[in-house]
């Protein structure tokens, strides 16, 4: 595990319960997905931008993170805890070069 991954894991352990309690509502969400190769379920907080049923998750330092790669190509299912409600949807990772990466989520109808 790299230093960045170690620090992120420690921060996630602190931030995850806060987001579940509603701290950061409107700017922080919890993303949950199942790894394509591992089959394991992962949950962690992310910053996001939302417009209706479309959510954009920016990936800072994408070379240091791997979770977003689960959504390359056709993408895959994801759930987001947004403002105290869990919403499911379909996520697709979008790359614009090596530095600009984001995940676009189209939420399923509520």
C-alpha cells in the first residue's frame, strides 16, 4: 500500500461514519460498489457534484487510486448514499488524458 493509500484509508475510517450521520450533506456521499475482479464490496466517502439524476465524482490523483477503473468501458452498478438516502445507478469512468478523470453516475429512478 502506498503512502497516499494509507493516508486515504485512515481518513476514510474517520469520515465514513460522519457522512453516514449527515455531516457534509450536499457535498459528500458514500459510494458502494463490488469490485469486478475481487468480488468484494467497497464503501468510502467521495466529493460529488449533482444535477438531478446525474452525479459527477472527480478523481484527484487518479494514478494513485484504482477504484474508478472498475467503471471503465461500459461501467457498472453503484450505489450512493446521498443526503441520507441510498440511490442506485450506473457509473462510467471518463478519462481526459492521464490527469483528468471523473466518474459519471446516472441514478436509477427513485
